[in-house]
């Protein structure tokens, strides 16, 4: 099993070993487009692996800051109290690039950029770019994906 993210289609697919699509999810990639540079707020391209799974057993809507649960649960009232906060909710799949010089090591390192697949508020629109570089998913979809994929699962992030 492997994963494929289509930036153009704003979709994440779970693929069988033969390439057949087992499940598809609507997602949201970076509002700034694709790119690998630090500070670009872009979604990195190329081959990656899930390096760490964070948040197993956390409640739906659990808020994470720096990969740690804050003890908060996202609500519209919490969002109102912290306008502009980049909400990372429910679960985190931390990505690591596999292509030295493109998305691993040096200036273009996906893991050092803290690029994740993570849950997001219900109000976050899926199917259109809107993140700060990460790949956002609905919380229920994030839990389902988290439970299905092991650490080191390959994920290809492509523009088409």
C-alpha cells in the first residue's frame, strides 16, 4: 500500500500494490502552491515516507502545537479566541522526503519544514488549496487514514 497526493485534484488516494485506488479523500494543500524551499509555505513535491504517527487515541478535534496535545478541543469559540492560528487537529502523519537535494537534506528538507498530513477544523474548505504547506484533511478522514497506514508508508506528492 502507498499514498498519492494530487495537488491539481486536491485529493489523497490510498493505492494497492498494483496501483488500484482503494480509497480517496478530499484534501487541502498549500495556498502558496508547490515548492520545497523553507519558509515558502508551499507543499513539497516528490516521494516521501510517513516518518512518525502522532496522536493515537487523541479525541476528535484535539489541538496540537509543536506535535504535542495542548489539552484543548477545537470549537468555533476557541477559533474566535485565536484568529489566524494554523489549526493542527486530531492526528498527525509527519512526512520525510526521500529524494536528497529535492525534498531531503540541505535547504529543502520536508521533515525539517514540519510538513504533515493532519486534521483540520470542520470550517476548513477541502478541495481547494488553503494550508500553510501541510496537507489538511477532515478529522474523521484523518482518523481513518491514520489507522490504515503504518509508519514508513510511501507517499508521492505530485502536481497533476
